[in-house]
C-alpha cells in the first residue's frame, strides 16, 4: 500500500511509533552486546552497531516531528507485538547469544532490512511529498555499510573459533550462504523483497545452525 500511495497518513504515524519502540529496545540490546563482547575481537563490530542505533534514534525523532509527533507521543504509543518481533529476537541474542550467532543474524537481516527501508524512503518522497531531509532515517539504514559483510564474517569466524570450531572466514561465508538459501531460497545478495515475519526468527537462530555445521 505504501509504494502505491494508498497507505493512510495515520498509518505513517504508527510506523514512526513502532520504530521508536524498536530503536529504544535495540539501543539497550546493543549496549548489552558491547558489555558482553566489548573486550573480544568482536568489540569494534558491536560498538559500531550501537553507534549506528544512536545516530538512527536522532533521525527517527526528526521523522516523527515531520508527522507532527513529539517524543512524548512516541512514548505513549502502545506497540503491537507482531511489529516488535525483531527487537525481541535481538534482545534474546544480546542476553544469551554467542558472538557467532549474533553476527550471523545481523549479517542475514541487515541487507534485507536496508532494501526495505530504501523502498519506504522512495515511496514517502514519491507519494507523500516528503523531502530527502524528512526521510533521512530510512536512507540511513538503506545505505550500505562499508565493510559490513567482511566484518560480520570475521565476527562469526572468531566466535566459532572461540567455541572450538577452527574454521576461517571463507568457511563462515559458505555456511551463511548455504543457510540463507535453505531459509529463503535465494542468495543474500539477490534478496529484494521486504522481510517477512518468519525471516527474523530464521535469522536469529542462523548462528546456532552455523555452530552445528562447524563442529570438528
């Protein structure tokens, strides 16, 4: 509906409110990830994720103001459980997941999420009259992160090694691609459709499957 311009404006407000709950939850989760893994080889990776969430939070507030929403209104909104599946999974990973599991989940989710955010941004400018300044929140996530795939694969490989799985980055890449194809039927670089509800859960537990693949 959004891409055809048929989504009512009040639903855009709901989008901003749901994203507020997502971002605030992810900030707590990423802070916990950094606390748990900050002194390991994955520390820089998780620090970068946290810094990105902090930057996105400010951009989200700007988008909300464009819609006439104050932060108080965002806080008062009651989020829908189905819309919060992703941050719930990230919170689980932050508390219980290994470096490899978390890195694999982010590696699987980020490109797909970025594609969806880019499409949302384009639709908002095309059909709802928003300017590039108003869609910076979506464009921030749509922009590729330089070196992200290699960094994530390094985190996965390092995490597997720490669990006694002595495989390198190329092996981690192969396992990710294999599991991606089994989960969605298409390679990571060719995914173009918005993330479906089940994909989040498959991404969350991809790392566990990688670990089983790499047992000596």
